[in-house]
């Protein structure tokens, strides 16, 4: 009898040899997979006789997989091919139900032969007991049917584990198929539905079908939300009467349940709201017939009381025109709600203004309304608009440094912001000849002159960059917007200009360009250093092929670890260029002491002066100290590291000193000029330090001292003080 073997493995790379060996040696049907979902589905369908699980038993999840397998089938032969095996893991695996346990520790060819022998022994055992009756698969046309059904479908085994779900089920709950198959139905249910399942599922299996009204369960979606579903279905049986599987579909009734609950709560809240509301509240059908309203609503529209309003016919008559009514209904149909200020007619024909909010409930064909009488407010606004009418021309055309130049080239108006930008007062500008040309940089005067002397209607533009020279002789970059001004007869009345300072934008652009250059230089250096190390690794690999030596492996490992350190420091260097975070007073002494304990070995003597409290970004400062210490320990090889403090009337200086290998004169000259000019391996830490110092507005330098001494100088602040 042909036996079917499946090999499940958790590491495709390390198990490629094992896979090829078994495919070549086994004289039986063999399946290979690294997907646990496929393994579970094959087990549930009865499509295998022996399971070989190649697992890294040092990982706890390997034993979770073993438990899952045994939960689904407690009798199928299960061989564990274990990586990183210990005596403890072997005992644990056998206790959890492993039939055989073969370790991967040792020479591959020997372990592969042991694995093959274990499999062949299980094949003999299975063949002697295997039934001649084969499991029949589902008809393909039925599978095609449920896979394409627009409603969610699921199939469970007799014990409640998932065998199949269709795409509509996955879409409704948000899971992937591999997250469902093989798991128990109750894992997806709310606590209340789990209790219901204990009773309903055995009844379903016993009766062969669900009750006519179905069974309602709450399922948890992948995002944590819940879906309320009404299930109907039947049980499929094998020819011998045993349960083969279940077939069920469900309808999402979540919205229906929510609406029913909301309506009950809304009714209670609605009634309480009417009793105490100080705004008009009402509920009406889509024809405007009032279903409910409070006394305030009736009062606003001039009714004696709410009963009078509700018996007065459609409330649509309170809109002044048919167009007003249609506009509101259109907004409600499109958005489901509307909020606006609008005129309304009271019962006696007088006009009021109302601020109204409406919400449409299309399923129930009604809308809810809240209205506030804002007639007095609108009257006040109208009076204010009338009083401001004479200033509208100026108010409409004022922004930043604003000017109005008449058609006779004479400045008619300029706002006070001109002095903030140029240093010239409004009075000086009004008397300035050929305004604004004397303020414009000489290289840009022709461009600006052409704009301010063209009064045609098409003369308009935006964001034209130009320069000005302030009264103090400072050059500034500006951006100009302009457009013509016309009088009430649409005749040219001049030109309006609006200028804004873009100096910071120009500076930001330059900084960005500098950062791009720096990043490019850094990337080239990284490519060079990592390329060299990869070249060395390839060289050692070639030597290993010629003849294995332990020393060559040690060198490869050292190169890999050094490359990993280089990459970590590179990320730190990029982070160091970021804007500093929150600045706060910190105790420098405690920070330095903490970092020293982590970075400086006990073999190196460490000393420090009493250190001050300074204002800085704590995380960045810790990174600064860490990089200076680690650079000294790694590259200086010192016997002594010191941190000293010097204080003047307006500054504090920290000196980080070590007696290690001195820095060469050539390196000293370029140490802080950019990471491209020093060795990446030795200089990344100092480049990080430089960036952090500069981000705080401090200074860093290398003292011409016998000992290597980095000097960090910072201005005193109100929080600065020495810790004695």
C-alpha cells in the first residue's frame, strides 16, 4: 500500500539539502511545504499518512505547532527532525506526542540517514494497518459553487475545526485563509457565543441541520470589531453514517442589531430631550409632516403649542420658496445631513433667520431637525456689513506687504507691514519717487518695473521671487503676487501687489541641498567600506573551498560583526542629524556616570570632575557621550579616561580626555570637516558627536594636548550650575 508523507519545515534555506535528500531517497508519495496552513488542510482532508516536521526546537512556537498538530490528529505518526536539540527539548517533544525524534545536530549525511530510517519504519507500520478505503474528495463542481457564492460560507469538521471558508467569508471578517483553516470555530466567537456553541453545535450535528430561524453568533473580525451573523446550514455524512463535514452560510445582521438598539436608546433620549431643550427639536417624514416636536420648535415658528404644530400639516410651508425646499432635500439625499443658516416664514408670514441642523434616516424615511432662532444675530451682522462697506476695497486687498499703485504710477496706499519688511515707514513710501523701485535690488528692478507699470486686466501673477535691499542695506529674498484693481465700472484703477518674505524658504532649500550632498558623500564611503569587507569575506570563502580552517571562519565572523557595527553606527549618524527634541535641564554628572558604567571596561580607570546642569535634549546628549566614550575605548585603547569641566562668566566647557593612542596630525586637521574626510570605521562616532553638538548650537574641537582631549563648549543658561 502506497503511503503518503508530508515534510513541513520552518527554515527553507537550512533545509534545502534535507528536502532534496528525501525526494531522492523516499519511494513513496512525498509532499513538501513550509506553510502550516497547507499542512493543517492536508491533515483535515486526510490526505497524508505520516508527518515529518523539521523544526528549530529552541523556539517556543515550534512546540505550539506540535500541540496544534496533535489537537487535530492524535494518532497520525509524527516525526520531529530537530534543530538546536537538547535533552530537555527532546523529552518535551515526546511528551507532547512526537512518535519519533531525530536530531539535526551533527553531520548532515549521518542525520539524514537516521531520518530516512525513522520514516521507513513508520511507513512499514502504517502500511500494515492502513485501510483499503480511501477518503473521497469533495466534488469539484461543489467547491467551485461555494467559492463563488456572494454570501459567506464555512465548512467545519465534526469537532468544530475549520476545513474551508470562501472569499466572501474572508472579506467579511478580514482574515487570510491561512489564519482560519485548522482553527476551532469558537476561537472566532464572542464569550457569549462560545457558551451558545457548546449547546447549539452538538444539536446541529445531531439533527443534521440548523433550526428554521437559524442560529445567531457574534464573530470577532481581525481588527477586533464584532460581526453579528445569522447561520443556516446542514451536515454532510459519509456512506457509513459518520459525519464528514458541515456546510453553513451566514447573513451579516450587525447593522440590523445596531439600528434596533439605537432606536430603543434614541426613543428614551429623544423624549427626555424634548422636556428640557432650549432649541427647537423635531422629527418629520420626508414630506415634511411633523412626527414629533418640542414646545421650543412650535414657539420659533409661531404655533401656540407642540400639538398645534404637529396638526398643522407639512412644515415645508415654512420655506420661503420651492427652490429653498429642493436645495435642502438635495443636500440631505447627497450627504445624509445638512447644516446651514436660512430664512424661514413663521405662521403669521413674518420672516425669521434660523441656524438649522438636519440628519436624514433613509431606512426609516424620516429626518431629525434642530433649529436655533438667530434673527437678532443676522440683523446685527447686516448692520455691521453696512458700516464696513466703505472700507471693503482696502479690506479685500490687504495681505503681507500690500501696495496699491494707481494708473499714474503713484502709490495710493501701502500697509504698515512695509516697515517690518523694508525698514521704510508708510510715510516714506508715500513720498518715495518711483515706488517701489528704490527698494528693489538693482538686478531685479527691470522685472518689477514691468509689472507695476502694466495696468491691463491680464497682468496678474503669483510667487515671483525677487530681492529687496532694506533701509539698513540688508538683502532679502521676497515672493510677489499681483493683480489689477478695477473700479465699479470695471475700468483699471491701478495694480495691487502683495509681497512676502521667503528668506527662510531659501535658507531651507540651501540646507536641503547641503544635506543631499552630505548624504551622497556618506553613501559612497559606506559603499567603499562595506564593499571592502564583502570582498574579504569572499576571499576567505574561496580559501575554505580549497581547505577548511577554523581561523578562516573566525575571520569571516569578525568581518560580519564589524560590518554590523558599522551599519548600526551609520543609522545613529543619520539620527544625529535630526532636529533635537524637547530641551530640559539635565544633570550632566549623572548622565556621564551612567554612560561610563556601560561603555568603559573596568580595566580602564575613569575620573570626572563635578559636572554642571545644562539645558539639552537628554536622549541626544546621552548619544553624544556614548559615542565619545566608545570611540575612545575602541580606537584609543586608553588606560585612563577623564571628564573635566571649565567655567567662564558666560560659558561652560566639558573636556573628554583619554591617554590612548594619539590622533595623527593629518586626521586632526580634517577631524570635524565631514565624515567623508576621515575613516568611516574610526570616525562615525565623532561625526555623530559633531552633529549632536551643532544641533544644540554648541561647539566641539580637539585640543592640542598630549592626551587626546575633545572640548565641548556651550553657553550658560539660567539653569546652568555646577554640581558640587
